[in-house]
C-alpha cells in the first residue's frame, strides 16, 4: 500500500466522493484507511466507566484503499503514485503526472 499517515487523499468513490482529507490511520491487514472528518458513522454507546455519558457519537469509519487516491498539491487533483529510488539509495513516492516527490 502506498498510503501513509498524514497523507492528503481524495475520495474517488462512495458517499464522500470528491472530498479531501488527511489520513489518520492505515490498516494494512485490511487494506483500509481512516480519513479525518470523512465517512462519518453514528455509534450508539452506553454510559460506562471510561465514558460518563452515553448517547449517539459520530466517528470516522475506515474506507477501502481502492476508493481513495493520493492528492497532489501541484496538480490540484488525485494522482497515481510511483516509487523511485533516489541517489542516496532511499525510496520516495512521486506523482506520475508532474514528477513531484511526496517524500522529501
């Protein structure tokens, strides 16, 4: 998976299509990501020891990685990502359209 925490992504399918947000968590084993303030679901919770009050809580649900694309600031659109080996033998992700590096 070529997505990392704190990447800016755009949702390309589903109810939040066209919206952008920052990746909060990457779930590698399930091929899913949690994007900040997107794909909100409501959970009904009971009052308990850790939460003093019950009620309806809105939280972010995970999105399958195929439904998001990395967002390039230079292109101002979602782009495909490639991996390139740099001169110091480290790998970096880059935009396939404008050749801009994501990992500096």
